[in-house]
C-alpha cells in the first residue's frame, strides 16, 4: 500500500491548486518496493505508462512480479489501473 501525503514537498509545484502525485514519485515507490522485495536497486525503467492520476492522500496498491525474466509493476486504486511498466534491478 502506498499513500503520498498532501504535505509532500513535490506537490506545490505539480499543478498548484489541484496537485497530483508526479510519476517520478510513483517510480520512487517502485524502487523502494524492489529494494524490499529483492534487495536490488532500480537500475533502469524499461517502460512506464501512467494511465490515471493519483491524488495526494489517496491510497494505492503497488504490485511487483516477474514475468519472462522481467520485473513488472502495477499501481492501482481500488480496481482502477493508475500506472504499469517494466523495470530492471541490480544488486
């Protein structure tokens, strides 16, 4: 589960008045999860698609998995996909 609080320092500059969580902050959460899951750092973002916004204070689910030797991620809120992609880790 991830949640970016409304007071996060990235938000005032990311659409003032109607902030949303920047994609780079979501990718940071992917990197943190990868470190926890596999003890690897995020070496490369192969592909990332942001399909719906995450707003400050909203909770979202982050899933990591391996498919065909690649690390895939998906971020969703309830059943709505917010972001998906493929990353590479490195020890």
